[in-house]
C-alpha cells in the first residue's frame, strides 16, 4: 500500500511570500471587508493556506505572486460574503429584548372555545339575546326588533344569560366573556 503525501509549499518560501506580499494583501482585503480587521486577517490566513496547499502556483514563471494572491483573496472574500448573505443576520440579546412581542393567540383561542361551549349550555332564548348583543353588536332596541320581543325582555334575558355564563365559566366572569365575544 502506497501513501502519497500531498505536496506542500516549503515553509521558507511561504514565510518569504508573507513578508513580501502580506502587508499589501492585508490592505487589499481590509478594503474588501469594509475595514473589518478580523475578517481581513481571516482571509489573509486562508489565502496563505491556499498558497501552502498549492505549491505549483509558486513554481510558475510569473515575475510576482501578488496578482495570484490578490485573485485568491478576492475570491475568498466574495465566497465569505455570499455565505454571510445566505445566513440570517446574527443579533445580540439587546436587540431581542427590544423586539416586539407577538401574541401566540392560544389563550384567546382556548377562551373562545370555552365561551362557545358555555353558550351551548344556555337556553335558546338566552343564547339568542347574547348573540345579538355581544356577537352582532346590536343595541337593545335592535335586538328586540330582530327577536320580536320587548326591549325590557332583552335586558332581563341578557342579565340572566350573563349570570348563567358566569356560573358555567368560573374564572372568566361576564366582562371577560363579553370581551372575547367582541
């Protein structure tokens, strides 16, 4: 079994490359990263790693390695930017604390189900009055006209229907049931 070791650039050649082109490459990468020194340093290191893993690039007959290094660094910067744009932006805890809180609606849904169930337990007359007054927003006179009963009867049925709801729905009371119906 033969093992082939990947060829690498000589350490002295890599150190010479760093001394000769490192400062200029860092300045170039700093411009590409809009002044972000950390990203520019990361890109510089990655560019030198590419030079280390591709010794054939150093063995070319070019007068200078700078164009090759700048091209590799530029492509790495473009790849890094594309990768960041694909990921959602990272946010810190202070941003999350200021984010608007959204209601999940589950409490309201459960309460609405409870109100519907409680309405089913009422007599038809009481249920009809509450539907007119609280669900359709009718006035006492409008509910009386729609149901064909006197306004006083609408008032008394509403009173007794709300009392019955309060008994069937402990913890809610008439005001909560009225808000949920609206």
